[in-house]
C-alpha cells in the first residue's frame, strides 16, 4: 500500500470465508487498522488475526510503502 494509501471500509464475505481465518504479518510501514470501531496502530513485525467478517479498513500513516503478508488458513489448521 503506498504512502497515504488506504483500503476502504469493507467486510470479507462470501462462501470462501466461511471456513477460513485471515492472518496479517506486517513487514514494512506503520498503518492504522480499524475493526468494528476499534483502532490499532500496526508496527512492522506485528502478526495478528481479527474477525474479517466485521467491518474493517486500513490506512498507511508511514513515510514508506506498507508491505503486509496476508494469508488465509482453514479453521483449526494452525
């Protein structure tokens, strides 16, 4: 995500997500993340999960591009 860029408010829905959890591992850049009205500031090196079936969005607040590894795992596989 470029400097100042954002991913608009959305919910990950559809049958694909019914049996999967989504994980994020921040590699570069600081960004704000909002989930269901709560906000966190994500630093590089942060690994986290959240309920992606709730409204969420992100904004890059750093002076470098945000690079995040996002992956899905079938429930109970990790």
